[in-house]
C-alpha cells in the first residue's frame, strides 16, 4: 500500500456560466407583472399568442445569422444525429417566419400574433449584456400596407403608458429603411455585392446614441478604437467610406423632420396632373444627390402615410415622431423601422448621467417569410427587451417585484401530529383562496405554508416566519390541543408591540399579538386579522 496520502476527491465547484443569469423570485414576479400588462395591450389590438421552440434548423435562420460560414459564430449551434445543424434561436422573428410558412394554409391572414421567450446570443458577455435574455414580440403577417406599421407604433406607445411610463419620458421613433437604402444607393452601396458594407454602415449609424456623431464618423470611415486613440482598447473596422459620402450620411442623420406637406406640385399648381413627391419636404437638408432617387422618395411617401395615420388616431409627435437616425441593426428590415426610447436620465456604471435609451424596436420584414414560400408575404413587428424594460420600470418606481405578503406559517410543536398541522394548512389554503366554477381565483393569492424544518427549535420557526415576511403564524402545542384551542399569532402587530416594550415580564404579559381561539374559529380569526392588517395599511 502506498505511503502517499490519497488525495481527497475535489469538490465540484458551483459556478454560473458567463452571460447566463440566475433570476430571483423578485425578478420573476416583476417580469410576470410587467408582461401581464403588455399582454393586455396586445390583446386589445386583436393579437393572439403563439409559441415556437428554442431550437431551429440553422438554415431557417439563413443569411440572417451573424456569420453564415461559421454556424456557431453569434449563435449557439450543434449537429444532430443526421449531422444537420441546429441552433438556439437568435430572436423570435425568424422562428415565426418558419412557423407561418410551415402552417400557411391553416393560418388566417393577416395573422396577428404575440409571443414571449428566451433568445440566445453566442457573444462576449459584459455589464448588462447577456447570452440569454427574454423578448416579448408582436407581429402582423400578411398586411402589405404601412398602416400596419403605424398600428405597431401606436401599440408600442400604448404599451409604454400601460406600464406607467408618463408622456415625456418615452417616445416611439420611426424611420424607413427604403429612405436609408436610397441614401446607400446615392453613395454607391446599392446591389447585392455591397450587402456586407451596407450592414456595416447600418450598424455604425445604430451606434449614434452610444458613440455620438464623431464616433459614427469613425465607424463609417477607417474604424474606431474603443479607447479613443490608436492602440487603446479593441478596434472595430469601419465601412471605409470617403469623406463626401460620410458627410452625406451625417447630414441626413442630423436633419430634422419638416412640418411642411409631404407631397407638393412641381408644375406650378396644375391640379389635373399627378402630385409628385419632393423628398426634402420631409427632410430639408443639403442632399441634392437624393432628390431623384426613387427608393428614397418611396420611403418618404410611406412615412407620410404613417404620420397621417397616427395623427388621425390621436397620437402626437410627443408620443410618436419621425427620426432619420433610426436604422435598426438587422439586415432583414425592408421598410419602416421603429424604436421605443425612454428619455429619463439614469446613472451608468461610470457614474455618468445618461438617457436610459431604447427598450424595444422592430420594423417591416417583407422578405423573411418569403424565403420559404416562393411568393411575397409581407410582415411587420416589434420586440421588447424584457429585462431592460424591467430595469427601466424599477428606476421609475413602477415595479417592485416583491410579493404582496409572505406566507401564513403553520408551525409544528409536536412531531407526531404532522397530520393535524397539514390539515390546518390545507383548510386555510382552500378558505383563503376561493375559486369560481371554472377553478379561477376570485382574488389575490394568500399563500399558506407548513413549516418543513426541524421542529425542535420553536423560536427558529418564528425567525423563519419573520425572514419570509409572514403576516400570521398558527401555533398549537399539546396544551392547546387538549383544550381544543390554537393560537393565531399576528406577527405584524407583535413586531409593533415589540418596538414599544423593553421589559421581559411586560413582553410575556402582552403575549405580542396572540389570539387564543377555538380550533373551529381558525379560518374566521385569520380572515379578521388579515383584514385588520390591511386596514392598518399593511400590504397583504
């Protein structure tokens, strides 16, 4: 036998995978509360739920993957037994496109649907940047008119207000990718051969709120160092545009929306001729290279329809406004694009005051379903970043995530009477949580818990109740059982009394909120104590 001491087996280290957060009960409650309000708005507009799986065939995501030559770049991918590539969904839009195409004959168009779920990005995690996060999407498939896009913007505005975000603290910003495509064509980036450079330009513009005009100029040109100087931090390659083209783009981004009519006459006012569009009626800036661009003009006309639709519906520019800097980073958008932006200030990780920024967005993607169909299938939709929006609502004090009350705790005094205590707990659960004929709750849930720890240390049970925020503890020892009694202990009142009593004898005499009652009066006494706590301003 070896003299060497045998090494103890190493304990398995508990560690969380980077970018995959755990969620507390408060986070889950806050999410559920927020999503319930969002769901009500969606359903008010006629949307219905659908659910797609976490995993899709990689080719269903297709060219919209971050890098189609490396299926595991940007998304989490693996091969099945047939050596086909599967991926965790990158967003909720591409899976919807597959679902619609696969069930096209059974779906009533226009198809209004919403869904919530986890999405996954195989990217470097950082502060506020996760590899797993939740989105809540709404889409209309089969509606070709931009009135559908206008409705999406209105629904986003209504969602913000349903969540308690006041006017002035949010805005829905709208642009059109056709307008941007027209600008791209004007600087020589039209055609499929320039798709990659166009995407680089779009992603650069999308960083405007983060890096400002000067940072975007660098990204449109040679590139940008994160540290601000050459060699400092990581380097992001730019789009390689020349100065004239950069200036045209920046001029467009800096332009403001005119209140002039969007369609005017070129013919001196002859009412019998067709009205022609002057793009600069909406974006009045020096961009003569765009005046004859048909795609640019078409995008402006669509924005005109959106603006007239939302104004007719009572939504002013304080809620929804046209903004040429909105681009959205994904390539599959083909028309209007929009973002929900929160305008109030928060303090970032560097201690700086900044605007909270975007909490969701989307746009028209007429080509996504069509890839499967061989025929045009128009679609538009938007996605809310659930975690980011939840953070915003907490900043505004609109969401706590805390339970209304901890559980009523049935304590255990005698081990051999577990059945009695379990019966009390169940009697309270049924009586305090009534349901209708369809087994649906008639009021807020009042939880009741049977203590499951070591019953030998009774004070430990009360300490446990205090940590759980329990409003009431039920106590029945041998003496109470023999007399057919039990104690309903008002823990909130007991805590209040404890703050005013310093003498132990006085404490014992006060009995600290205890009610000795007949066993048959358990439910009615608990109901009375809860009512008293509620009337005293306790959150039950």
